[in-house]
C-alpha cells in the first residue's frame, strides 16, 4: 500500500501528501470532498490516512479534478466506486479523464523536459468516469459554496476552486508553491495559463492550495499577486 500522509492546514482542510504530488481533503458537516485524487494505486493509503485523522472515508461525497493529468486523476475511480462519490471535471478535460482523448502535450521549456520525462515513468491514470462536467462559474455544494473557476492553459480544462467564505483557493497546477509562490510548469499554453494565474491572483485568497508545494497561509494574497506580476509566459 502506498504511504500517504495527511497534514492539517485548518480545522476543515487537510493536505494529502503522496511524497510526489498531493491532493486536498475538505471537511463539511456530514461529508468530505477530495480535490484531486493522487496517483493510481494510492486509494488504500488515502483511506488509511483519512481514518488516522479520525475521519470516515465512507463520508466521501465528491472528488473534484482540477485537470486531467495522471498525478491528479490516478485513484479517483477506485475511491469513487468504493465510497459512492461523484467525480467532477471540466468538460474540456473530461474526454481525457475518461480515456477517450489523449493527454494534451505541454509546450515545454528546455529545463522542463527532463522533469516531464521523469513524470511519465510513473503509472498512468486508468480511464475514469466523470459524473458532472462543469464549465466554470458553477457553485458546488461544499465549503459553504465552492465556485468553479475555469483556468485554461495548464490544460484546456484546468479549473480552480474558490471558497470565498473561507478565503481558500485550490489552484491545481496553474500555480506552484515550491519554496515560493511561482507560475506552474508543463503548460499546454503558457500565455493562457499566465492569464489564468492573474485571474486567480485577483481573488486575493488567505489560504493558497497548489497542486505542488506547501500550502500558503501567511501574506498569501500579496505573495500570489507578486508571483503573477513577475511571471513570464
């Protein structure tokens, strides 16, 4: 069983650390929501980590995929089947998630090439159903109203999730927080991804949850705004 560590960020928010890559768990009264699902083969580790934190994985109601890449989709189907959860993805990435279309090729910078090739050595995500396709602008029923923000560029159907009543923003891979808040990597369309990052900066979150890197909980809005200002497509 792949080891997964659950790290508390706020009383209602945890990070699921897969050593390489991560997902997030949001807790409402009576139910749980996963934002992304980690690699294929991590479902047992995820369930064990949730139980260790005193939570019940049987309360998992939905899995929201920020985009179609293997480190975000991997265990979604297994977890959803096991616990009866709904899988949510943007309509433009949904065919890739379902295995009906290929993963779009990123426009790599030279230094990104070896990192990307290394990522391709890990197991691909199996074809995964999508129960609810979103376009952006919808309000999902968790976190006292989670707003779907379409953030194209990393992939055509990348999304972020904004919980305005809690100041929490899940960015997927449009933004990273490895050492500092930065523009993400492996974008299909870097210019479009940068536009999306600037939109996210305008939301001025107090808690920033990126697809890679530690959550940001101090001076968050200013750090995200500064990162967007210095980023280049």
